[in-house]
C-alpha cells in the first residue's frame, strides 16, 4: 500500500548529498526563494498578500509530507481552483490523497500558482486539516 511513497523517498535519499550541498550555497546571504514554507503542522506565514498576476511558491520545508489544496467555497467565484497534484476540485484532491497520497509534496518539493482574480483564497493541507493546517492568500488589484 505504501510502495510508491517508499520508492519516492528511496530515490530522494540517493540524491540528498548533492541537494544539500547546492542548497547551502544558494541560501548564503539571501532570502529564501519561496513565499510560503511548510512546517510540521503549519504554513509559514499563515497569510500572505500579493497582487493580481503574482505567483506564489510554496515549499515543503519540513520532514513531513504536505499538500496545498484550495478549500471548497474558499476561493472567489471566477478564480481557478488550485491544488498540488493539479486536481480540478477539492473532492478529487481528497479522493486522490486517500487512495495513494495524491498531491503529496515531500520535503523540498515545491508547488506554485499564479493568482489572476482578486479576492481571498483559503487553502489547506489535506493530511493535516484536522490539526488546523490552513492558510490564506489575499490577492489585491
């Protein structure tokens, strides 16, 4: 049942030394090159404000697997649904997660979305929803 998760992690371990070496050089003296990090059970920051047309980048900065999934009814009417894994709606993302960890972002993985409609966007980490792992993107014109 967890075969795919094991294989993904096993593949990541083989390249960990190279990745760590490069990451150390890239971060020296600069800001992180992502907008929202993922802690063990929280997005950091929990809320971010951007302008219409901006792209937000989420990076899993923890050792736990996470998702980024817009909530049902939590985005403006004219806005495009977004979810790691590229799902069309919340129920599809939830079903894929339950079936085989669909949309999973492992440590160091990234997801990005460009916001073209102003408004408030609520999103959640599906496996940590019960623990309160929610976030908000406010998009201003």
